[in-house]
């Protein structure tokens, strides 16, 4: 894949994620269920992560800037998946979820991001920091865990008696594609497989399109 | 099974739906029956109703009949779509 195609793929993913942010925020605004905030927050972080990856590709000749964007991408992507997983975790505990508990999680997340980057900024130059590519693999494993939890939750709460199976299958499928995208990226990071690299991009775009399709299916119903 | 506690929006949705059904079934809506079916004490139901009137989702027609306005019908429609979306996303508690 050419660099131009990769940049385009990142910005298209960011645009799709932002469309989803709008849909999920609309859902929250009407229902006022605080746990639903996890989705617009999560997809906003994901949109930022795609933009950061695109920016790192644009500035790939300047290693320092490119690496800074990659670090930003790493953190925002994991926070994005964590927020989505939080939304599912709290949906089963919606009665106990208050705006304070969600606010606390958001605050802790933002403080931890700031602390992480603060630590990177003040770390003495002699201190060897792990390379962004090595750290990326650990973060991908964490992302797989978050997405695995969401897929497990959806499968566990799968109740075909409520509606036709065709209506319930899309969300687990979309999250499975996101999982596959992360897994393929991990494989690409380990052995440099081009197939895994292309699959990661295709699976991610497919998952975002599927989420938008779910929204339109419910509008049409 | 323990019944899920409804939030304010869900209660408003239930009241509007019941009022719609009532107006289809009889010429005069009975607030006591709607309050009972919405599973609400009458004083709380009255407060919700006042708020819905304030929001222009319900109006009092001739002879004091409670009528769901087009804004109310729009809310019911939108809420149903959102609930359907959440159900498809596996996010309904």
C-alpha cells in the first residue's frame, strides 16, 4: 500500500469515527443514560488516534515529529477502546452508574494521559525509553483485551428471542472486525506480513462502516 | 426478576405512549388510568404531565382531553428508534 493510500485510509477512518461520535452523542442526549457517554468518548479518542497516525505518516521524514504522533496514537487508541469497553461494562450496572462515577473515570483517564506524557517529557535523556514500535505491541494486546471483553459481553447477552437474529448479529460482527484489525496489526508488528497489514486496514474500515449501517438499520425499522 | 428502574425520559416516553393509546381507544382520556398503567403515583404523574405540557408535547384539548402533540409523537418515534439502535448494539441494560 502506498503512503498516500495509507494516509487516505486513516483520514477516512477518522471521518467515519466522527460520524459515529455524532450518532452516539445523539443517543446519549435523548436517553440521558450516563453509561452511554463511553461510546462518543471512545470513538472520539479513536478518531484522534487515526488522525495522529495519518499525521505521523505525513511527517514520516521527520522522525521526532512522526514518533510523537505515534505515541499520541498509541495512547488515544487504547483509551478509545477502554471507554467503549466501559460503556458495555456499565450498561449492565446502569442503575449504579451515576454521573459522578463516570466523571471520575474520565478524570482518572485524562490525568493518567497527562501523567504519561509528563513523564515522557521530564524523563532524563540518559534514560532509555522503549521504542514506540515495541510499546505498540503491548498496547495492541491491551486493545485486544478490551475488544475481547465487548465481544464476550455481546455474545453473553445475545437474546434472539427479543428480535430477529439478523438484527443482533451486526454489533458483534463489527466489534470482531475491530478485534481482527488490532490482531492483524499485532501480527504485522511482529513479522512484517503485508497481508496482515492490508487486512488490518480493511477490517477497521469494514467495522466502522458496519457501525454506521447498524444506526441506519434502526432508523429504517 | 428485578425490574429495571426507569429514568425520567423513560417515564415520559411511557406516559406519552399510553396517552396516544388512550386517545385512540376512547374519546376522553382518563389520567388516573394512565397514571396506574404507567406505574406512577398520581401526584408524580401530575408533575410529569405538567412538564410534558410545558414542553408542548401534550396539550389539553376541548373538555380537558389530553392530546399528544406532533412534538410528542416525534419524541415517541425518535425514542423508539434510539431504543432499537441500543438494542442492536447490545447496550440495553
